[in-house]
């Protein structure tokens, strides 16, 4: 008999229908080209209860960092392609999880299993990297709902990663659910007296590795002032909070364009002690450096 996790209170039909829409998650779109900077393959890892979780692996340079990615609830083939191919241009590798019941993963969609599935995914990718003789330079990254899974994994595996990247993160579970359209009545029921099922702030207090936060000033789910409470809990002096010029959280990476992957690339390189090359003196003067 498998024990139920601490997120069982969130396993309600209204919440699952909003966050785990099978028809929307990783939907295929016409005209999306094949990735050109990396090669896509699939790996199945087993969750604690034996459920097969599909991992999409976009391989570029095996000697470069591997980004262990927890996708947003609104992820599509296009958004994942953009991230994988953009980072692949720098040689970085991306491994993305299909949540249970979605994409190619088995089982039924469930938030109750999210923490343990997040850990199983990271452990599975780590074992695959070791088996293939690839570099063990690991970065955990999450987007929207995936930031909660990423924080859970980082809390457990922080000694094995370079840093944590959180795009469109959220502070309180109640604010996130309300912003995603869950009814006030249900939110009040599952978060009574300020309780917080995801507990992102409390988990963040335990993470000492550097964190890169990326957020849109026009995010309608979580305002800048709300997410700043989460940023303040980071323990690392190398943590950065980047405000990205964009529309909604769903199109942040698309609006930021090439700058998005450039910022990620530079931040991860700095964690490895690699600094960007200095510009020639005459160019610095021309730009007011």
C-alpha cells in the first residue's frame, strides 16, 4: 500500500482539470520544425509506485551541462522546442518530464504524486547521465506549476546541482490556484487559515544553491510583489531576479527571444566559474563602459 503524499489535498477534479489538461499539455502545432541543435530521444523512469514516467531528452554536447526541466501546465511542443533548441545552440542538454497521465507518461494525472515523481525524474536522469558517461553538471529548472516540482527536487538534490532556475514561480499555493482560475470556495477549503500545500517559501529557505528567477511584470497569475516574497527566501548571494519584458507568463520565453537563452547560458556558466569574454577596450568606450 503506497502512502499518500502531502499534496493529496490538491487532488480535486477542478484543480486537475485546470492544471492537467491532456489535450493542451504538449499539444502538437502545425509548422513546428524539427530541433536542429540537439537530438530528441525518450527515456522511461519508474515512479515510486511503478508508474512509467516519460522523459524527453534533447541531447546536444554530452560534456556540457544538463538541464533537468519541470514543464509548465501550459507547455506545448513549440515552447519546449524553443527552450531545447535555444540551449542546444550553446551545447546545453535538456531533459523534460511528462507528468503522469500526460504526454507519453502512464497513470492518471495527480498532484499527490508530484513530489515523488519529481524526485524519480531527477534520479532517473542522473542515472542515465552516469550510464552514458556524460558530464554530471546538473541544473534544475521549472516553469509555472513546474517551479513547485523544481523546488521540491532542488531541496532534495541540491548538493548535486549547479543552480536552480525558476521561470514564472509563485509564492503561495492559494494565490497560484486563484490566478489559474480555481474557485475561491475551493481554495479556501484546501488552504484554511493560511495553510500552504506546496510550501514553496518554506522549501526555499532550505536551498542554499544560487537561484535565477525570471518573471514577467505583466504576469496575471503572480505579480512581481507576490513572487518577491519567494525571492527573499533564497539563501545564496548569487541569486538573481530578472524581470523579462513580455506579455503573459505563457509567452514570456517567446517574447524575450534569443536574450532568454543567452541569460540562462551566462548564468549557468558563471556557476561553473566561466565568465563571458571581455570586450575590446575600444568597444567598451564606445558603449560607455
